[in-house]
C-alpha cells in the first residue's frame, strides 16, 4: 500500500521503516527540515539499535522516502499515519497542538478517500475529535476514516518490539477501515485486536499505567526490604516465578522515566479526573516514583552528611539503556539534586551526551568514558544500567576513584562481588556491602 507517515520521531520513523520492510511504500514527512535533510543523507535523528542499517537498505530501494511536504506526500496516499508528539502540558493534560495542526493541514490536502491512522498516544475521545476536525475543514466531499493504532514499542528494542510484538491494537468505527489496517499489518504476524476507538485509546493508557504500577510496587517492596533486612533480588525473583505476576517490570531501582510512563500516567489522572473519578492507586504510583527518583542522592547524603565540594560521577543519563532519550530521565532529577547540594558533577553516557548537553549546558563536566568520569571521584552514582557499566573492570574502578563508594540506582552488581573488590556498595532494596 502507499502509506504516508507524518512525524519522524522514535515511533514514526521505526513504524515507517517497519511498514516499508514488510512491503509497503512509505513516504515519511516531518516539519523539521534539518531532520529530513539528515535522513536523506542516512543520518538518524536519534539512536536506536539496527534502525540505521534498515533505513539505509530501504531508502536504496526507494521503498522509504523523506520529505517536508505534507501536501505532496498526500497525493496518492491510501493511508496516512500520524505519529507526532503529544507531550504533557504543565498541568499534566496532553498537548494536542501538533496533532491538531496536522489534522487541519491534512483537511486542506486530502483530495480522495483515505484512512487516517493515529499512532500518537491520545486521551479517550481524541480520535473522534480529529475526525470531526478534518471533516469540518474538508473543502472537497471525500470520505476520511479514522483508525486508532496505539504504539507499544520500547525505545532501545523498538524494531524487535514491532516485529515480535505481543499485539497490534486497531480501533475503528468503520469495520472496512479496520480491515484495511489489519491487512497492512498482517505480515508482522503479530496477534491483532480489533476494537472501538475509545477502547484502543484506553488500552494504551491502561497498559502504561499498569506497567508503571508494577514498577512503583516493586520499588516500595524494595524500600521495605532495606528496612527489614530482606533482599529485593531474591524476593522479586521468586515473586516473578508466579505466572500470575510474571518476572518483567519487577526490577527495583530509582523509578521510571522517559517520554511515556510519566506523561501517560499523568494524562490518565487527568482523564479520570475529567469524569470525576479519583484514581487513588495511580496517584500513589506517581507519588512513589517521584520519591524514588530522589532516593539515590538521599542515600548519599545519609552516608556523607553533606555533598558540597564532593566530586561525584554520574554514570548513565538516558532514561534506559540503548537509547539516547533523556526526556524525564531519572538522571536529570539526580543531577539537579546534586547541583543543589553543591557537588561537582561529572557525567558519562555512551550515547546520550549530546542530548544531555542541550539540557545541562555547562552545569556539569562531561567525561569521554566511564573511566574518565570515575577518575578522582569521591563517589559514583549509577543511573542507567548500560551494558558498558555492568561489564565494569572493578579493580580499575577502585583504583581510579578517590574513594571507592558506589550508589547504584539500577542494581547492576552483585553486592558480594563489590565486597570482594573492597568497594562500598549501596543499591536499592539490598543490604549495603563493603
Ligand atoms: P517525538 O517527539 O520523538 O517525534 C515527534 C515528531 O513529530 C518530531 O520529529 C516532530 O518534528 C514531528 N512533528 C511535530 N509536529 C509536526 C507537524 N505539524 N508536521 C510534521 N511533523 C511534525 O515523538 P515520539 O517519541 O516518536 O512519540 C510520538 C507519539 O507516540 C507520542 O504520542 C508518544 O506518546 C507515542 N509513543 C511514544 C513511544 C516512545 O517510546 N517514544 C512509545 C509509544 C508511544
């Protein structure tokens, strides 16, 4: 099919490449001229394992093309996907302005019957609203169907998640439109759930809120473990062996971040508030996470009293490994706390340094490697569980640091191993080892 993808962020670009890979002809559109120019040259706007190779291959076959012209991309398109950002407003509501802009532009450019698929995560009722918006502004009498197709990929494993996903959700009022989108997605060979627009919108928020709940739950258990002398690693492992619970999302740490969980949980609070439902459980999940992100620095303060004039290495900036995304990353909370305490902060991340520089500017020092960050540090704080950090040469770490003291927000190491190397090791939900 001839498909247009509007919005070339983490979701739009991965989805466009994946649809092209299974045989469709995809025209990718973004308003960001620099991004489009770079993509034409084979330069990706963000880090995602495997994506550059896939895109290079697809563009050489012309099954994936890039443009800034939404108007031209609409000519001959049978299906138009929208994957623009829906960031949070200050009050937690969802900023739909990019989506509204695209909808209004599309209304002017659509000249033949078409299906518009909304990939962006949007509050319940938004797909209906976008349909009304387009219909009201269509100068020509053509039929525009709306399909909600929320995205579940995770940054860092986005291609794997697309080709080996657990389900594809297709929400539509018109069964014919749903059928077309089902056919488009069939080659992925992933179970397809066809449902209403409202259900599809709610499935996305409910899924993310549930995963966030699992994380905050295990983090609270970890916090209690520390106080009663239990070890969260053993507790979570045995809990996860119960199939009703499952092992995933039971890793204790300093909380979730990223561009989805924080924003989507806050949005679901708003959605429930709008219908006068007090979502007490979700409020607690968010409160627990906010507190959890401050835990590492609190532990450091307890250990040292004051952190001013301390040289502190922060290892990992991305909100999780294998991405350069630092949106709402725990690292930003940690670094802000450290700077407020008067510490001198040196940071390192294998791929997120450029994004971090845009936010942190000259407030911190930027190291070229893990080792360079650790050199003469009074302590290290591990914020992202990158493989390069987990594969540490511990004797080297100990020798590089002024004092071999590590606060690990992601439980990367076995405490007994740290003790073997004479490193003082504070982690989450486990006894301190020295
Ligand atoms: P992003 O911010 O990385 O990318 C959005 C892109 O849309 C940008 O390139 C921007 O230039 C472009 N854009 C904005 N307005 C435009 C316009 N008028 N015309 C053309 N292009 C325009 O966003 P993302 O992280 O890919 O997320 C997109 C949506 O998918 C959001 O609703 C998000 O909640 C949802 N989602 C994201 C993830 C994720 O892991 N990032 C996962 C699932 C769902």
